[in-house]
C-alpha cells in the first residue's frame, strides 16, 4: 500500500478484520471505515462500492474466462479486468473501444522471454472464492 498510495491520501475500508493489522500503515492516510457488520454501506462520500465492483468483475473474469490465475501474472489479469471495467462503462461503440485498446497497446511490447521470466512469483494457480 505504501508503494502505491500517496501519503496523506484518503483511504476508505470496510470493517473487515484484516484491516486490524494495518494501523501503523493506515496512520499515514486519512482513513474512514464503513461498518458493513452494523448494516452501514454508505455514509456521505464514504463507501467501498467502487472497489467491490472491481472485485466482482475480476472474480467473474477468473471464474468465467480464465478459470484460474497464477500469482506470477496476477498484475496482467487485474489490468485486463480494469480495462474491461473502465471501457465497459463508456457509452462508446465497438470501433472506438478497439481504437482505445490499440492506442494503449502502442509501445507496450511483451516478449515471450519476459512473459516466462522468473519474477519471484509462483506460477502455481491460485483459487478464488
């Protein structure tokens, strides 16, 4: 989180127990909690609906398209799901969406050697619930 979220940024989480281990990290941010366990889902601008939509798209993609993913390439799966979510919500036609995809691919070469290179992550598939 510290590598990817600017210090002082506002971070919204739900009340999952996993966040209890993060107080030293979360102290660097403006942090607000939505208490799903108490039936709270939105309080003004505070909610986790956006990230929950992202997880839903990612999980549907894993179960319905890829069937499993490996930690080694997890960033690629997440990037594709993010693209689908961002582009799927636009009121644009297929040709414009394809042009957007091609523009984003310009200069983004993935060589096979780079794809199979050891990046320190396991290639063993992970289960997603």
